């Protein structure tokens, strides 16, 4: 899902003065740290402060992820997870590390699609398959 229309409407509100920058430039320390260590360069400058290029951060969520759910992942980690887990959702957020603008850019589902792909086979399943 793409959130471009929502982003455009929000930025229109900011630029017209109906929405204050304090309402949209509210990235917390955890998100800013994730942008620094797990983010990748975006393709455009910050639409609010125009001081630096946006950073894209990918967050993962899914029942199967257990303790990994809710954490930021690099593109390389997403590729590994895509082949290992049956299904999980990625939320991509753009972040400005200068003014703290942040907005959800898109969400999508990754995974093998095979619900049994990550569950280890039990001893009885291994011997029955032989």
C-alpha cells in the first residue's frame, strides 16, 4: 500500500500553515537511531526543512517474527527474512534526521507464503518422511 496521497495532503497542510511543523516533525529517539544505523538513503530531500536527504527505515511485524517484530531491518536482512519466514509485513518510513519529519511511505508483505517453512520438523515428522 502506498501512502503518497496522505503524505501530499499532510504536506499541503504544513505549507499552508494549517498544520504546524511540531505536529509532523516528531520522530522519537528510537526512530532516529534506527535511521542512523539501519536506514538507507532516500531519493529526495526533506519536504519540510530541505536541509538533507531523507532516510528510509524498514520496520517488520508479524506473528511468526516473535522478538524480531517491531524492529528496523536493512535491505539485506529483509532478503534473508523473505526466504526464511512464511509471512511478515514491512512498513517503510521516511525520516529526516535534521528536523525529525517522518511519514509512513508504504507497506508490503514478504515471505515464502508457506506456513510450515520456518517451523522445525519434529522427530516423528522426520522419521515418518523417511
